[in-house]
């Protein structure tokens, strides 16, 4: 049995009967052991009148209606009352009333299936080979699955995120401690020449681009590796950093192209929204109508950017797990998000809010310690004053930033992957394929596709 789920192809869309029974096809009738009763010979010959009566066919409707009438004194159907008084000798006592919740044992001779749980408590729980149950997930289960992945695979997950965070923060530290220190002193000098100011601005721009490139590369590598780790965590299978790298390195260039394409799309939309207001302002002056047009254009562009960001938010796991190209992964994300746009937005917003809160909790104590140790002013932190931040201040705050990024990066990546898996379970019955890949024997889907309580 293969242990790899069918990420590359959408799962089947089983009928409701297959999802309830766990096997395709309709149930076949059970054969009986009793032979058909043989025809009994008649004890007395029928009279000619009886033969004539049989040949006439069915009885008249009036005769049937008279047979179906209640006897005189009988109450109409549905109004029988419980028997009272002493029991008749030789009569079996009536069965006891059902207990609370219909949870008692069925009476003798009852051939139905056993009740679910204690007292019809609902269907049996879904199989859970890994960090999530194999059924449509609620928002809390998606967040819990991301955190459970970090707890269960902490060596792999924290190793990946810590390495990326350290490299990114080291580049930012060198930029602030070396380039920005000299350029800040130069730009704050009142006697600086235009050439020196341009050189300082060029150094700042080059350093910022370097830090940005390192951040993008680190984000791509972390996203690819953490996506692979989370997909294994759903199956309950262990994975090391080396295995995650071997499985994901073939898609790194495609993931880079995907992120660059998304950046170009969002940037182009923002420019297109602001362009009419800028043109009108440059031609006729930035009066009130031009400013209003510029603001409205930017707001419309932001709305379109948010809509596209949510629509394409599942493109990264689709590219990594389905081994798709850039355009195909965008179309897959749009298909999975269709009809669930607000739900995807809510889950991503909540995950980002929690991640930012955790990052602030990790960064703020180190920032306070840095101010207490180094005695820096608030203007140094904001980068608005002439006094540059010292190395001790940068090192202490950098440690807090590394801790915050190490804790939040796996949560963001895990929520995106689990949201992708949840959408495929709801639309394509991916839980059946995941159960097969996890080796769950006799798997019966725990729930049919569709929303669950709390989702």
C-alpha cells in the first residue's frame, strides 16, 4: 500500500451512500435460507358458485370500504390510551418505556444495528491518524492542528523556522549596524553635500534590497519545508529536515515564480488604482477633486488586492503538494476558495492576528530590556532621530525578533496547508485518500462534505 496521498489529482466525488457506508455500490439483498412454501392441496372442492366468484376479479370498492370500517365503540386511530387495571392472567407484561436518551438495550428479537454511542450520541468519531480528524474541520481544529504540528514535530519545525529567522535577522542586523549607522550620521549632518546624500541613500536602498531578497528566499524555503512537514503530520508519519528538503526542493523555483507573480499582480493593481488620480493631479493640480479621485482609486485597488490575495491564498500548498505549475496552482486555489471566500478570509485573518500577538509578546520584553541596558531613546528605535542604535540594543532586540519569527512562522504555514486540506475534504473527499495513505483499516468517513458546527 502506498503511503502517499493523491495530492496531484482531485479526489472522487462519492455519493452520499458511499460516504456513509465506506464502500461504493448499493447494498445487495441478503439471501434467505427458508424455501418457498409448497402449494397445499385443497381439502374440499370448490363449489361452482365459488369458481364463478373467483372469475369475476376483485371485490367491489363498497365491500372493501365496509371491511375497513372500525367496529362500533372503537376510538378512531391514533387515540388509543394505555391499558389500565389488573393484568389479564396469562398475558405477557407490556415492555418497559424507553429510558432517557433511548440509551437502553433493545428488546429481545430486535434485529436492528446497535445505537451510536450512548443514547444516539451521533455518528462515531472520525479517524485521526495525525494532527487533525479526517473530516471537514472547524476553525478551532485548523488552529489546533497547526499548533499540534509544531508540538509533535518540534525538532523539524523549529529547526527550519529558527534557521530561516536567524539568517534573515542577521542580514537586517548588519544593515542597521553597519550601513544605517554611517548613513544616518551623514544625512543628519547639516553640511552634507548632495553627492554624499545620494551615496547614503543608495547604500540604504542596496542594503534594504539585500535584506528583502534574503527574507523572500528564507520565506520560500520555510514555506516549502513546512508545507511538506504539515502534510506528513496529517498522516501521522515522522519526517526529518533532510527528507522535507528532498521532497520540496524540486518546487522551490516554481514557488519563487509564484510569489513574484503575486507581487507583480498586487503592485500592478495598486498602480492602476492610483494612476488616474496622479494623472489628474499632475495635469490640473492636486486640488480637492484630484485628491478625492486618488484616494478612491487607492481604496478600490486595496479592495481588489484583498479579494485576489484571499482567492490565491491556497496556491502555495497546491503548487507544493500537487506538483503543479504556477498558473495551474493559481486556478486550483481559485477553484477551492470559490464559495468559501469569507470563511478563508476569516481563518487567515484570525491566524495572522494570533501570530502577530505572539510575535509582540516575544519582542516587547526584549525591547524593554534593550532600553534598560543600553539607555537608547525611543527615537533610535523608530529610526527618526540622529542618534543611531548601538550594537547591544540591536542584538537584544534581534533575539526577540528571532524568537517571535520562530514561533509564528510554523503557525502561519500550518494554517494555510490545513485550510487547503480542509477545502479539498469538503469538495473532493480527500479524507478517503488520506485514510488510505495513513493505513487506516476499514475507514468510514466521519462526516459528509459540508460545514460542521463552529466552522
